[in-house]
C-alpha cells in the first residue's frame, strides 16, 4: 500500500499480474476497505457499475 499525506494513494500487488481481469485490481476495495467506503476507490479507478457489483470468492 502506498500512503500519501495520511491517505491511501495506491496499492502495489504483482500477485495477479497476468490475470487480465480488472476485478483483480478492484479486489483491494472489496477485501480491505470497510463496507461503504469503497466509492472513492472505484471512482478513481473509473470502474463500471458492473465491475463494482462483482463478488470475490
């Protein structure tokens, strides 16, 4: 995680580098951020409505 001025500004994760699925990037919001706090993350990523709704299992 990259923090700038006390706020999350980036996540570096090469574990799924070859997956080719944007959901891999969005998993950080689903798994790390508190419920209801991911909107800003999704907006910065320009995630589609469909991408925001996907579930990670």
